[in-house]
C-alpha cells in the first residue's frame, strides 16, 4: 500500500494559480531569446519621393569641384652600370682534357667554381678560361 501512495504522490499535478504564472512570466521575460538576432537593427533609409515634374528642371545643385592637378613628368634617370673590371690574371697552365679541368692562375691551381679575387671560374677549356663577375661573363685567353 505504501508503494501505491508514493506512486500517486509522484504523479501529483497541481494547477498553477494566476500569481504563479505572473511570477514565471516576469522571470522568463529577462532571458534573451537565443533564436532571435542579437545585433541592433540598421536604420532604414528613407527614399525621397520622385516628382516627374522635376525631370524637366535644370540641375542647380552646387557640387564642390575637384582641383585640377598638373603632373610634371620627371626626367628619366639614366643609370649606367658600373664598369666591369677586367681580370688581371697570369695564366701559367691549363689542364683541360680531364674530368676535373684545372688552371694555374697567378701561381695557384684553381678548379671550376673557385674564386680568384672577385672573379668566379665558370669554365676551363683548351683555349680559354670563362669567368664571371657581377653577372657578367668574360673569357680570358692564356
């Protein structure tokens, strides 16, 4: 019998009175609705009415004018590239018919890719040595 009373008590539904409903509505009114946009509304632009009689009248609106700008072209600046230095090598010998060509320049044995001063050795052939400096390629004859 006790089990039946507990069951009936848990199913007990009581009617809400008007005061209870008013209290709940007050509490719920302060909670923002998450489904409504939260950003403020943009002000609506009011369009000016179009009067067809105004189309025949000349436009008398005063508008500020843009100042006239005069552009003076600058003279072209001609830059001459710096003079390419000439190599001052004393070539004593060339070994050109091997897998690793070499040359004797100023008494030093050099390979392709080595530097002599500011000059990089690019190639070594039987008749000449190719060097580069500042992106300029030169040939040196022994």
